[in-house]
C-alpha cells in the first residue's frame, strides 16, 4: 500500500512537471512578446546582418528577448536570417515574429521625379532603398552596361523614367538598374516605337527632345504644341535654337549647375558646345534634363500645326505665343525683351 502511494506521488509530480514544462513552452511560443506601445513597428534588416545583429536590433522591442531567441533557434531562423523590411504588430508572440521575419518581406514604393543628373538620382534612390548612393551611381555609369544597351554617358539616364515603383527595400544597386531597364523596355512598346519611327526618331532621340520640351514649358497641356514646333524645325532642317539647351551648355561648360539663368544673352549663343542648338543643327547628344512621361508622350503625340517659333506669353503666365513666320515672331520677341528690360532681368 505504501509502495502504491509512492508510485502515485511520482506520477502526480511527473504530470505537474510535464504540465509546467508544457505551460512554459506555450508561454515562450504563444504569449505576446512585444514591448512597444505603438500599433506596429517597422524593422529593416540589412543584407549583411547576422542573427546576433537581428537579436540586438529586436531586443528593445521585446518583453522577453530570451524567449524569442529560443523560438528562433527552434525554428532555425538563427541560421537563416533574411534581409528586408518587416512589420511587427503589437501583441505578437514569438512564433508570429519569427514567421514574419522568415517570409514576410514587405515591398516599398520607390519614387523619383526629375533628377537631372546621375548624382542626384543616386542620392534620391539611396534615401529609399538599402543600397548606398555610391553603389547606385556606379551602376548607373557602368560602361559595360551602357555599351551593351546602346547608351552613352550623355544618355545614361534615359532608362530612368520618373514614376513610382514597387520594390523591396533590400534591392541592390544592380537590381534597381535592372528593374529600371525592364520598365524602360516595357514603356517602349511597339506602339510607342512605331510612333517614334514615324517621326524618324529613336527612343533616345525622343527622350532628348522631350527634355527640351519640358524645360521650355511647365504647362503639360502646352507640351504637344511646343513639341510640334521642334518637330517642324527638324523636318525643315532648321536649327532648334532652344534657349534651355544654351543654358545647359553654359552650366555644363562652367560645371556649375546651381547657377540660375533667367535670360539668355546674345553672347551666350556663341558658346561652342554640342548642346548649343543655336550653333549646332539637330538634336544635342543627350537630354538636358530628365523628362516626365508627359513630355515623352507630348513628343510622340505632338500637335500638328504650321508654327515654327514661340516666345513667352505676357498675358498668360507660363504659356507661350506661337508664330508661323519669323517676322511675326520677331515682333513677339521684341515685346518680350522690352518687358524683361522693364523688369530689370538682365541674367
């Protein structure tokens, strides 16, 4: 009888131990283990991060870091860290946290507008993805890539179309470039390439002309009309004589792109640069700015008319007065120069 009591006692103790251990395991795995008060916390894990890095990165966000460590080891996350952007929600347990870190890399929206130089574009993108600006700049300027894809230093930014793109935060510089090349090829579908061919232009030519159109007018609804003027000039073999190209040539020659030039002077037209469309016929070597898609579409769908000239319209701010003849244009231009002189705008 005494022996049976001992056996029963051992059994009870065993059951209590098993129950206690099971409760401990349950608490470790399934109990809430976040310490932040916000609804959620964004976590960025770098591509070269070790498990130790992740552990200490998460430690301030956890009530019981050791419990997380045990579950991470059990689920083999500690030997399989994955870079990316993750969202931890308030009240998550260790099982959920590890599952999130293993398989829920969230994409981000990467946006850029008119970044007119490779350095500016690289800096803008580096603010949004893991890759640093130097690696992005190196990828943009990579000579082998440019040569392979019929690009040059002058046209290296052509494949970067201003827009918003969904991608992962841990995208590398080369992966970013590859994505932009893919988007560029998608943009230049048969319909658009056929339109360019009808204009006797290549996609690179279209982007170059679009950059001039964009610098000439900020009014999207006027861009097709301005594009029509330049296409008329190209067809007739006239020089484009676009003031923005002269401004670009001046800045490029002086290597001072922060200079603000509000007025092109007659002496500026003498600058010897392939970007000076008063001195050189045809299109410049590449774009003078990063054009919006609206400007590219304006060239591809240019307004058909008989205008060859335009000058700023003093009555409609931001718009232009168009002329079919040089005599009419000279009158319009004289009026504009008189107004500029009265405003004392000499540069």
